[in-house]
C-alpha cells in the first residue's frame, strides 16, 4: 500500500466503491470560487457545485467571516424550549423567498432529515384535524428523497431500497416521467407526459383518498439523472391533490436556492405545494443544515391545542444550529446582493446552447437541461451499465473538470457564479472524454 492510502482505511465512504477508490484516491484539498485543488496541487473546475450544494461558489469570504464570528460568540444553543436570535432571523429571511402561504420554517440538518420531517408533519397534520386514517404516502419511481427510512420508502431508486428490508408500509409510487423515445434532446421542459400525473387518480381509486396523507415529488429529479417534468405535469398533480385533500410536498433539496433561476422550482413552474423540503444550497454547502417550509394552514392546525402543549414531538439536537444559521444568513446575503438567481436565468440560453452542441456525439442518447442543470445520457457499454459513465467521469477529472456520473448519465450543476468561458471548458472537456471512452 502506498503512502497516499495508508490513512484511508478507517473511513467507510458513502455512495462509493470503497476498494476501487482507495486503490486510486481522488482527494480534494482546497476550494475557491469555481475551482477545487487536489492534494497534489492540481486545479479542478467544479461542474457540479460540490454535490449540488455550493451554488455561490466555494469559500466565499462573507460566509467564512460569519461562521468564524458566530462560533466565537455562541457555538451552540439548545433548540428545545430555548432559542437563539439567528434561527428566528434566518427563518424570517427565508420566507421572504418562499411561495405565498408557506411562511413557517422547521430547521433540520440535511435533505434526508428534511424529507422525514415533512412526511411526519404531513401524517400528524391529518391526525390533528381529525383525519387520522390518512397515513398512506405516495412517492415516484426514480425519485430520490435522501437516505432515511422515510426517504427511501417514498424514493424510487432501486439500489437505495433493495438492501434495507420492507421499509415503511402503506407507500405507493407514481410512474416516473422520463421518456427518451418521445422527448429526447428536448431543450427545457418536455412536451409529452403530463398525463402521467393522472396515475394518482388510479391510486386514489384503489385506496380511497381518506387513506392518503401526501404525495412527494422532486420538481425535477436530480440524483436519478436530471429528469424534468413534462409541461403541465406538476399543475395536474397539484389539481388532483387539492381535489382529494392530499398534501403535495416538493423535495427541493437540489432545485432550491437558484438552481433553475428562482429561489424555488415551485416559483419557476408556477405550482405551490403545501410543504417544501430544502438543504444543500441553504448554507452554500459550508455547514450542514436543512429547512422545511410549511403552509400557514398546516402550522395553524397544530396550534389549536392548549398553549402549554408541545405541538409536534419531533426535532433534532442541531435544529437551527447557531453556526449553521450564521452561514445561512451570509449565504442569503450573497444570493441577494449578487443577484445569482437572476444570473441563472441570464446564463440559461448560453448554457442550453452549449450543452446541446454535444448532440450527435457518439454514444449520447439524450440531453436534458433547465436553468443551470443538465443531464447527458449515454448508451450503456457492452461491458455493463454504468461503466461508460464512470469512465467519462474519470477522464473529465484527469482533464481538470469535475462532473457527476449517475450510472450512464452525466449530471452537471455548476455554481451559479460560472462564466461563459468556464461553460465552454466544461462542455469541451466532456465532449472529449465521451469521444475517448469506447
């Protein structure tokens, strides 16, 4: 074993082929702006905003200073029956960006916790209003909602589910909306597939609406490989949920905080859910934190009991952590002052044209894009599904560009501070890598 791998054994890495990685590790040691730097000093252009989270670029000075000040002033405060000012300030700032009516925020520490929080709130809400039979949850095929038992139960990625037993009872799944045959190489939202939302009516007919608490979907599916909603699909889903008294939850852990040009995809798509889950870009990836946005109607329903009663028996030791709250406030300042959400919309046409310039490259079978996100789907290698995608990921890294491989789909989601020249470099490098991989 060489020196580089001597200290790698103890860490069991998440979502990683550990033996493969530790035989040839890729270690990032520094980050600034649009770039990482490896432990060998090699510069890597970040085409993925870390893991969909560093929307404002890396190591932003206002965040560094805010976190440093806060940890020196107040490192921790208990969130149960106690509080500290920054958590309240951050919640108030956040709801200035949320859709109308979603004015309450419950803090978590990750997207996974945000999802499990949202699912629990949904079930408890119906119970609080005398409809305790509404316990069934509806997810979607190819959906990713984190790695808690609630999240993998409503999620629809097979490898995230099949190893962990029977999961939660009473969960159904809508069909996914990916249809390459009908919608390949669509620029923006696909035309075909809105009728897939009607499958919810069939689930209602099977179980009755009186048993269904909530439907949870990503406005666009990120981890499954950038699957965009067909035009009208989310609107139809909203209409069906409203008609049957079912809560609609948008999982915006990836789509939130400017990824497609608005603070939330709900605004971009013109559809207001009852609950929104977020994390990642909330603190620009600097400190773990999540936030669940809840409608006033849901929150007020919990407030009907005696004043001295705890309304929701749920929470985390680090809910609204002071250092995370400081990072969140500084991050919001950057988003607002630099107008990064607007910048996404300004760059979207150039991003779209650049990404779709790869059409016609051998082994590319689809390209999908919206805002500053894209998915490039590759034909599987004869040697196995995922092999070509992984090889392209490695070639790009060797050439100094970080992309993300999900099976044979290359996902791109650069920081919103990206320049056109850097877009060009990402696309050129990716094209070279795809052509080089058999």
